[in-house]
C-alpha cells in the first residue's frame, strides 16, 4: 500500500527509495514508480464524440435508451455493454457490428493534450496501454490521432473479464515484468479506477469523460496528461501531477 509522507505532497511505496528526500512541490502530488499503465480512450485519445455517435446509433437500431447505453459504454469492453443492456441479443454478433462502426467513425478522433509528448519521453519498456477496446480499434484510434502504437498493449482481446476486473491491469504489469505495487495507472472512468485499485495499483484520474466527483476513488485528479511531468531515471520514474480540486466534493 502507498503512504503519504507527512508535510509533503509525495507518495512513496514502501521499500522504493524511501530514503530519498521528499520534494516540496506546492499543489502537486508526486508518485515514484517503475512502470506506467495508460488507458487509451479518454486518457491518450479523445474519442468521446465518436463513442457517443456509434452507441447512439446502435441503441436506436435496437430500441434501447441511447442515454443509458452511452453512459454505460465508456470504460468497458463493448461486448460487456451489450450483454448488460441487451441480454436477449447475440453478444458476439452485436460486438462485431459495434466494432465495425467504431473503427469506421474517426471524425473528431484526436490526441488529448500532453499525450504525444509524454509517450515520446517514455522508454518503450517502461509503459503499457491497457484498454477496453479491441486491439484493432485501439490501434486505429491511436494511429488516427497520430500517436505512437507501443510494443506493449493489453486489449479487450487479451482478457476474459474486462474492467472493473483487475485482470486487465494485472496483465499490463506482467507485460512490463513488474509487480502491481510498482505501477502507476492513468484512467478516466470509475470502472477503470476500480480495476486498477483491485489490481493493487495507484491511480491518477483524468476528468476528460466523467465529472471529478465520479473519480473519487483515485489517488489524484488531473485535467489531462499536459498536467503531468515525468522524470525517468535508470530504475524508476518520478511522476508529478498538478492536482485539480473537486474529487471529493
């Protein structure tokens, strides 16, 4: 478990450079980790409008309430959304249909602020992506947004149970050869935060998709990755987050 050093804004993991002096960075939360796990949609890529368009179309085609469907779709594997909201339908076929619509709809797909710069700074063996999208969809969105497609990627295709199960993030840590406690996660949904916390990881939430109050279970809250600074050293990274207010309000 993490602990907060009294009188500072630094989070340290027991046994991980506890002897280092804590920096006095007013208004920042600082983490020390060995690997970083990023969600894709809402963290690296802005796909909110495309997701809403696709799921609205699907809901209207199937006679479902679009508002409920769109709300439930964020942060979950699409097949699980279908199973939860339309159990009378063939989930596999519906999932294929939704995925084809999502891959085709690229209007408004852009990189979120700070994402490209952060990925460029990180060594390939220090980070992984952990997404509820299929691999084909995740790669399509990353490429369309002009972002680097990493060597290490856990997608909906790689797990039997998606977020909020801990399995996606456990698999992401395994790709880096790290323990859960040595990883820091960036997420934008309550399901993703729960997944990371259940995997034993610390989480920074971005309020790009949901309001801050829905992300209260995270360890820190930021606006985008533009509010994050990372110092890479030989065996660890220091991650400084300019924290926003409102998470516990």
